[in-house]
C-alpha cells in the first residue's frame, strides 16, 4: 500500500492523543508519540506519508508482519460467526488454538490456560507453581523483564521493577549468565555457565530449597539484551529444579513462535520446562492473547482440585481465531524456517561486519530474528555508550542514534545501551538489507560518542 499524506487528520489524531491518552512507562508531558496512519507487512507510515521499516515488530510481536490477509480474514469470519463467549464453554476457535499450540510446545506441555497477554500469563504460572509445591518464593534473573502487573513486575529484574518493588512479593533475584558483562569473572562460555549454575544453586541453598516454588527465566532474555544462554545452562537449571523439587518456568512471551528460528526457543536447547508462558507472536498481536502451557504433573494437581484463577476473556474467540490463522500461516509459508535462514545467512553476518567497522558496537549477539547490538564508548573497557538506566542529557548518545535511524527510515528498538534487531519473522531479504543499511548510517552517529 502506498501511504497517502493527510497532515490534517494526523494533527487531529495527535491532538486527541495528547489530550486523553495516558501512555505506558512515560512522563506524559515529555513524550511526543508519532501519529501512525497505517501499516502493512514490515512497514508502517505516518500522516505525512513517511514510511518506516519496523525493526521492532511492534513490541516484538508482529511475527508475521502487519495486516496479513489470512489472519485479518479469520478475525472477520470469527466475528461474523461468534464475536465472544464465556471461557467456561468449549468453543471451536479456543479448542483449535489450544490444540495447535500444544502440538508445538516441547515435552508434555499439553494443557493450555489462556490469558490476555504475557504479564498475566506469568502471574498465573507463578500461582500454579506455588499451589503445586506449597512453597512461597520465586527466583528470577536481574537481567529480565516479565511484565507490568504487580507480581510480574516484581519478578522482573530491570529498573522498571523499582517503583513497584515492595520487597514483599516473595521474589529473590540472581545473576544469570552474560559473558560480555560477566558477574563471575569468567573468560569462556564454559566458565560462565558453570559459575552461573553454581551461583544459582548457592542462592537456593541460602534461601532454603524447601521455600522455593519456582525459577522463572526468559529462555532468551528479550528487552534485557537478547543474551543467548551458553550451552548447558538451561539444562543445568532443569537439573537443579529436579534436584530440589522446584518448578521450572520458561518465559517465551518474546522468544516464542518463530522469533529464534524455532517454534520455541526452548527447542534450541533441548530443554522442557514445567510451565511455559507465551503471548505476542502466538497471533502476531492482532488481538490480545497469552497463555501458560502446563505439564502433565502440574495439570494433575488441578484434576480434582479447582484452580483458583481465571479471566473474563480467557481464550477469547477473536483472539483464538487469530492464533489459529497465524499458526497456519507460519506453517504454510515457512515463517519459522525463514527466520532461521535469514538470521544465519544475512542478519548475523551483516551485523558482525557492521561491528568491525563501527567502534560503537561492543558485541553482536542473537539468533533467528532476535538480535542485539551492545553499544559502547570504549571497546577495550566495554564502558556502555550511556550509563545504566540513563535518562535526559545522560542518554543523549542513544537519543541521537535513535533519531538518525528514524531519519533514515528505520524504526529502531532501543533499550538502555542496546539496539535490538527484531523485524517480522517473515521479512524479505531485500527489506532486511534496507534496514541494515539504515542501521549502518545510524551507527555512524553513535561512533561520534566513542573514545
């Protein structure tokens, strides 16, 4: 679709937004949201007709891009047949979505509890783990994000937790592996893995194994920096959980449904958790949907004992119809395979080549359509381009980088001193190269702040 400029409508949209919309994670008077006129495939555009290649996939959820006609048609057809129905009934779209998801989850994660998104999926996974074990504590990593609801944001490790952290949520944080900024003085992936596992088991020992209900990890952390765990780490966590009777929860909200070049990132590591949360890519974000995939043992806990939780819109027919169509599209069009191939053959090599030429790039890491560039002031010292949780003037280098990317027609995903490369999983090779060229231009601006 060719965007048609209409600045007058854009101004009205912007005025209504500024007058009435309260935005997430923002100081309301300090933001300037772009008024978006439309979107299709890997692109969106504003009311001035400027088009952007979306290297954010929305918020890492449009895994099949915007406005896929088969998913739009499925939503329309479901709306004509049954727009909504209460979750206590068996509904075709809900049943089929659950079946298709269960077919793709690892191991025996064959029961699906539907939620409205990722945060409430985490909330319910933790509730299930506590009820299953009879224990109160949850362990999670510092470099993590698990959602904005009260329990989920306390499980989160990054600064978005701070304002809501009551220190009474039963959450204990620990260091997960990240060799580039190792907390364990490791020099190799093997050392980082072994020392991170030792640290985790020591944390459990000092907290009291009989008090720990669950360990919650993003299979590959997303907004925290796309740190792919070293070989053996997740398998080691699985062994620790089995040793102490702890429920292993993997958060696949961002990494799932093709993002890593597999249906789920857990498949990359041949590990099966006890509970797995999902959302986002399950239906490309077309209608809000999330869920928890549940193992046989935990499902059995609630076979004759009522599960004390639910949501009015659990398994909403429109959302589930979108999920069915999305999963079918991904299978028919080889979307998962496309993400794996382009990640290995195009994105990875191109980003490493950019790193060689740009002193602002400290590290490249990722897999599939899930990549991050760590931006630094000094490659030798690894000093971040901006301080941890920088804002205002302290964040000027990242702000300049972001502005340069947008000027080049690329909408970047920026968090702290990182930029993420997370386009739709069905992105074309030509589109990728266009975006990487724009990224090259923006990195030249970041280079100006290096030492």
